[in-house]
């Protein structure tokens, strides 16, 4: 998955992404549909309150995350110092709406709009299909 956070540098979200566990798992229902993938990610913020969904990034993005982690001194935050999914460091999400903007066989754009601590946010997620799974 590649991300375009309106007005925010893409590199900033690598901190959050470095928490994702590496490795491939069997395809889950979320892997088969771009809307289900983004919905599963936001579910962790709203219901579970543990924002980690493994194996959601494209190989290219995961390589960037891994490189950033490798080049970050121990104890430092890395390139990204905020959570890309909530457009901030903390969250209190409401009015979440996930919309499919575009989809083809190989790519999709999904928009998440929500309020975080009462402030409206809109994020676009650019997904691609790798080995039959949306990332």
C-alpha cells in the first residue's frame, strides 16, 4: 500500500509501519478486497484500540520501512513520527466513512474520512494487488 496523506510527507508514517510484523500469512477475507483491508485497519483503532494489522504493505513500501528501521539509531523515532492512519499521534475517531474511489484488477484507491478529536480528516490509500492480495 502506498499512501497520500493530504498535505503530509509520506515518509512520516514509516514509524507506525515499522510495527508491522514481517512475513506472509494465508489470505484472509481482508486481503481479497481493498475496502475490507482499509476497514480492517480502522477497526483496530475503533474497536480493538490496538492499531496493528500485519502484512498490509506492498513489497516496495515494506522495503522502505525496513530500510528506515535499519538506518534509525536505537531509541530514535525514525523518519515518521506520527500515525498515518489517524493523521496524528493520538486518536479519538468518530464519523468514520470508508469509500472506494476507484478500482481496477491491479490497483484501487480508497478514501477514509473521519473526525479525529473533532477535526475532520480525509486520507487516500493507493493500493495495489500483489500475488492476489491487496496491499
